C-alpha cells in the first residue's frame, strides 16, 4: 500500500468375439431407429442435469459507496431481456436505467441492496450512503487540516506525490505554529531542504491552482546508514516525521481537523484534536481524518511492534531505495483504515480525540503508525518541546462513514482461509484423542474441529465454554491450536489483559524478534490480543503474503502466536 498517493500529470488519477460384436451393433442400430420414441438401455430416460451458465448475472458499480445528494450508475451484466431495478430498504431511489439517487441527508439505515431482475434471473449487490470526502480537494483559507498537500518539489518523471497535512503543533523557539506530517511527505524522504514550500492541495504541476501554506522546517532522520540501494537498517529517529512552519493567515490556528467533530444530517463538523496526549493500548478504538479515505475508525491490533517499511528512490519510481526498521510501533486493524495519500494523518482516540500516533505506512491489511511520544522526542529541540495546540478539550469522534477522495490503493482484511483436507484430518485426529477428556469439565459445552482465529488456514480445537473453566485451557494440544469461545448467554466476564501479561509477551517478543525478523517473509513482530483466546496476549507476527517463510509455531515460550498476512509494508 502506497501511503502517498501518486497522480498522473493530467490529474494523476486515472486504474480473462465376432458374434458378440454383431449383437452390440444390432442393439445400437435399434436404438438409433427408436431414438425419438424410447430411451435405449432402460425402461425410462433420466432428466439431464442443466449446465449452469458460464457467466452468471451480476450487478456492479464503479463504487458501492454513494455520497449524500449524488448519483451512482449500477450495471447489470449477463442478463437475458430487460432488467427491472429495485432497492431494499428504500434508501434513495433507482430509475429504470440503474441510476441510483442518494438522499440529500444522511439516512438511517444507510446501507441497502440493489437488485436487478429479468424473468427468473436476478442478482444483487450491497451498497451504502456516505458523507462526501472533503479532505482531498482545495480548501478555503484558512485551511483546516487532515487535508491534501505536499512538498512543491516532490514531482517525479510522471507523477506528483502528496500526503496529508495532519495536525497543528507549536514549539517555543519557532515564530509560527507548525504542521506535523511525515518526512516522506514534507521532506521528500530526506531529499528536501529547509524552507521548501508545502502546497495545498498539492503541487501546481498536478493541481494548477493552490496555496503554499507552510515551509519545511525540520525532518527527523529517516534513512538507515549506508548508501547502497535496497539497504535495510534502523531508522535513526525511529520515526517518519517532519514539521513545516505555517505561512501566517493560511491555516486555521485552532488546529481544526476536517470531520473530527460531530455529524449532522448533511455534514461532519471539523474539530481540533484534544490537547491531551494518549498512549496506544491493545484494542483501543482509534480514528483518523486523511486525504484519501477521509474519516475512518478502527482498533489497535498490536503494540510494541518491530516492523520493516520500504521507501522508494524517488516519487513514483517503484524502486526500493531502502527498508527502514522501526521499533515500538502502533499497528491498526483493517485495510480500509488508510490508503495512499493518508500519510501524515494524526491518529486519535475515538472516545476523546487525544493524539496517539502519526500514520506513515501500511499494507493491504494493516496500518502502521509512530507513537506520538516518539514523534515529539524526535522533533523537539533541547528544552523546546513540540506541543499540541493548547486549550482544546476532549471530545468524541463520530466515526460517520465518508467517501474516499481517490482510488483505494489498499485492499480489505484477509478473508477466512478454508482448511485443507490434510489440515482438517490432522485436527480431527487430535479431537478424537482429547475431546472426551476436555468434556469432563462441566464448563465445556462442546469441542469441535474448526479454524484458528490466530493463524489463517490453520485448524484448531474449538472449545465452547458455558461458564468459566475449572482448569486453564492449554494453548496447544498435540501441536494443534485451541480456540476458546464463550457461549451466548453464558454470563462469563472475560478476563481483562493486564500490564503483567503485556510485559511478559513483550519480553518473549524481544527475545525472539531478531531471529524472526531475519527470516524471509517476516516483516513485523509485536504484541497483540490472541484471537483464539481473547483473555490472553499473543506475539503478533506479520508475514508477506506469497513469500515463503519458516513454519511459525502456535506458541513461543508459552505465549500464543498470532499471524497477520498482507502485502509488504510501504511508505512512499
């Protein structure tokens, strides 16, 4: 996933024995003569099974999210005859040509199904009404943040590169407040110079009109030591961060971020983040407002994470210049949380809008961000500490759905991987050996063969509990993972994960991270909550899909492992 969004120069967007033989011949001849009257070879003929059509009917659209007050054309393919369109429930209207009209105000519910029917043929697709994306285009002065922008010189041979002007901060030794974003957005991956302009919505070569809203002030050291192309090493500052002093009068001085406030029937209000900082915790609900995907919300999936992120030689080159490794990173669930162009977004707590991290990269399934305290350390100067704009109170983020402001360059979270026949047989054999003994505990209502929630494609003994178990459920039995499920209505209060457990898992992670990260196909190792037993921590291991890697054991030093599979982490 490219965390800065590349545009073409024209707008940079736009992305299948003889006697026996004679007897047989006579029978065949008789069958041929009687073909229209009776079936040969029996008293009655069987009805042939109809062959399903090679191309079943489908319904599609360029996007199934429709901003309020706009239209979207849905297309029916592989239908025979005229198509009739319908929507369920009646959220907006659709005409005879499949042109959907979204309501002018945000509906409840906002999801619906579009169905095309022609005789006995039918096909459907789910869709939703969303708020429009107001992050991607030109903003009126003074500019609110969470918006599109980039270094005026960040122009490759065929593309411009832009990111997100994330948030407003102050530093005592600087005359003007500063915009906080990434090194690779403001400083061209350490190739820029102090004083270079930062333009909104982006470079004039791509956007024509626009406004220079800041000038590059400082960037934290980004690239690992050495000059060899493709080298891998630690990022010297352990952050991808930079600041640019604002041009007076061009930026909202309260640090207001688009869509960070409450929603109403026609829009989402802008609001500044809280002036109080937060530290990421496992499962924490977080939000961000960025150039491409607008306002999105998710949860923290892994903390204390060591991760390797690729950077390009220049904007749009698709050639890796170096791979920077980071420690202590914050990982966020889901491929839809961010996309190319969202780099530089401020990640905040959903409940209070407190700054928690700086978004800079990711994959098709995960987003990676620098802890905000690390960013402050990297960009402070002696006693002059980088500080959020003061006086802004806590407030909730609406998490109302918004449209993307450009192509969605990342994918969605990996779907459940079905178990192979050999894997199912392996787990079944362990089930046969241990199910009876497990069922001796009155709290165990059933033991089944199923899929692990910690390792895609790997099986597990799925153990259902009607109440708290009398004895701890082991994480692995005869090499097979166990998965604990609390039955509905059981009344079980799931044990919370405390700092002692996190510290233990972190110690195990630290003991093995160097070895794991040195293995092909592994690009990150951290601490997560186990999907197979949410009352336990796990060592989170991020693997590159399609790249072979050594077998990952179900437990390491007594701690479960949780595997995340996605494309390589990228920042540029």
